[in-house]
C-alpha cells in the first residue's frame, strides 16, 4: 500500500511540474497575444486572426526606421510587400503548429545569443536587434518553427546525385571558372588624341577609371566590369588586355570600333571540379531546397483562405491579396 501511495504521489508531482513548466514556457506568448488582441485584426488566415501589433513587430524586425526615410509611395510598396511576407510566414507557422512542430525556450535563447554574437562581429542584423525582450523572442521563435517545419516536413527527401552535382558545375562556368578568365573595365572613344588624354588621366588616378569610362566612353559597358574567356574578344584587344596585372592600364589600342583603353580588375584561375565539389554540392542543394520551398508555398497559399482588412492597415495596400 505505501508503495502504491508513493507511486501515485510521484505521478502527481511529475504532472504538476510538467504543467508548471508548460505554463511558464507559454507565458511569454500569452502576454504578447493579450497585448496584440487589443489592436485591430488586419488579416485572417484560414479563419485565424492576425493583429496589427504582430505585423508592426514584423515590420520592425525587418526595416526598423527605414520606412520613415522613404517617400509615401515607396513606403506603401515596402509595407505591402512585407505584409505579403508576413502572411506567408504566419501561414507556415500555423501549419507547423498544427503538426506539432515547436521550439523550446533554450533554443530561442541560443538563437538570440548567436544573433547577438553575429551582430557584434559583422555589424549586421541591426533590424532584428531593434526588437528586445519578448518581442524579439517571439520573432525568433516563429523563424525557428518555420526552419524546423521545412527541415522535418518539406525538405526531408531532398537530395542531389553525383551526376547532378557534376552537371551543375558544367552548366555554370561563370560561377565556377573552368578555364582562365579575366575581368576588365574599358574606355572606348572615336578620337585617338582624346584616347591618349583619357589614358594619361587614368594613369594619374587609376581608382577613377570607372568614373572616366562612365563620363567619356562610348562602349555600352560605361565602366562596368566585364569578364572574358580567352578568344572572346577580338585578338588585338585581347593581346592588349590579357597580359595586364591587376590594376594595370593598357596602352591605347585601335580597332575597327574605335580606340580602346583597358584596366585589368582581376584574373580568375580555373576551379577544378575535384577541388570544389563540396561547394558545388552545397550550392546545388541550397538551390534545390529553395525550389521545393517555393513550390510548397505556392500550393499552400493557393489552398489558403486569406482576407486582408486593408482599411485597418494604416497604409495603402497594393499587395497580392488586395
């Protein structure tokens, strides 16, 4: 009898502890939701209301005070685009929660710490850092839920084959140079004397080559960077440009098109497949994952019932669900 009583007491204690822990972990969202519910419903997703306070928090996490620096028209476009993104996010969170996807407070705290360290090192993620306390934790929680959902439900069967990896390498020679290439800026004019004058100016201030090209060149590139493989340029031009060292400026070269001056920006050596196979695989898998996510989103949004309360937004909505 004492053993049964002890087992029953232990069971009650465990239930109480779990219940208390669950209540504590939900307290953050309950407090935010109570505050959100005091603001207007701006959109309904499958009958579930989303509140203006939640969208304002979403805006703050992505744009901070940038909207205040935009014209009214640009601000309307930015907020419309972000409302559409907000709807997509909340639809996925809604779906994930229905499937039992959740994150722990420890995971949220760990992500907060990682973001803080990344901000300190890179000076990035300033908009996310503009949110503090419960608001920031709530946005991080949603992002983690989405990440978990995609990994567990949408991307679990995505893979790439060795043949696909090698084909991706071959199909993208610009991203993975497979033979030597060089990247130059060009000035082209119709007059030899003017060309010599511009070359002298370029030699005096090599850093201004792009500006000189933009102001004086008749070439379509107008100072922008162009990369070439061997034999892509006419021989006379390639012979002038290819031997240059990085930053070097060519002599004036005459062709059937005019008088040319080149500045070498960089040379690129081939990247053998065996040496960068892992990079190619990661790039391809990332691209494939995004395609699968995009296809899933299109289907999910097509099946969802979404109603935007445009009159409650406070800006002129021009987005997908206008």
